């Protein structure tokens, strides 16, 4: 795919939204809802640059920034550790300078007000003012298990106010097509509701049990 084709595909994913894509792909790929957007008004979409880092150590994150490309989403497995903020405003300034699309971290960040002011998409498990060590090199661009969800380098991360889902790179076009079909189906349902249809009929649900 050309860069223009990829950009158009990512724009379509944003339009369809994380919840629609997750449902359309058979309810797979959702990332733990404890990992939330720092600012719900921001979202992200892009290929994963995966980082497997030790808790309370962000050396691997620093190293990953040297290989990050414009449009990448940094996906950081910090093992859910919340007692150190491994990402802050200086890293954000650098990430924006090189065009990183956002970060997802199963861990904590700091400088949260500044990150929100900078309008940089951050999905995180928590916030902590404590700093980190820089001793453990970790691993970069390897398969990771982020809060129970497998993510491979290059998989597509899609995040918005509803949460995060991951799309295998090979399923990008299929995700868009199925997402469009689901959106069209929901549009038809809304029209039929406006014209008097019952939701349980449209959903194919059984009649409610009689009340006493």
C-alpha cells in the first residue's frame, strides 16, 4: 500500500471507531479497559512499535525512540507497574518532533497536565510522579502480551474515548469492510426505530418474560 492509501485507511478506522471495529471483527482484540486515554478528546491509530520494559525502568523506551518512525504508536508493556511514571513531557516533545502518533502503556506516566496541553494521545493505566531508572535494556519490536492481549510489531492500534483495540496488520482492509457493514446495519436499525420498529425485534431477541 502507498502512504496515501495507508493514511486513508487509518482515517477510515478513526471514523468508524474502536468499538465498531472491535465488534465487527468478532469481539476480538480489545485491550484491558483499565488502560484509558489521558484525554478522552484525543485518539490514535497506527502501527505498533512494541516495547517490553522492566517495571520502573524506561531505558528501553529511550532506545525505542531512536528507531521510531513517523506514524508509529509506541506500545509499552511495563507489566502494569504504577509506582513510577515512565513517560513525561520531554519524551512527548521528542515524540511529537519525530511524528509518533501516540503511546499505549500498561504502566504509569507523569506530567499529565502538560501531556494533555500538548494534545499528545496517551493511553495509560495510571499516573505517578515518581521517576524511573535507566538500567534494563528490555526488548524492542518483539511480540508482547499487553494486559493479556497479544500484540505483534506492526499490528494496528486504534484508540478513542471508548478504549483500545488491536487489529492484525493483515486484517486492515477486512476490518474496514466489516466495520462499514456494521455501521450501515446500525444506521438501518435507527431508521426502522424511527418508523416504529421495536428494538427487540430488530435485534432478534425473545419477548420479555411476563411480570408477576
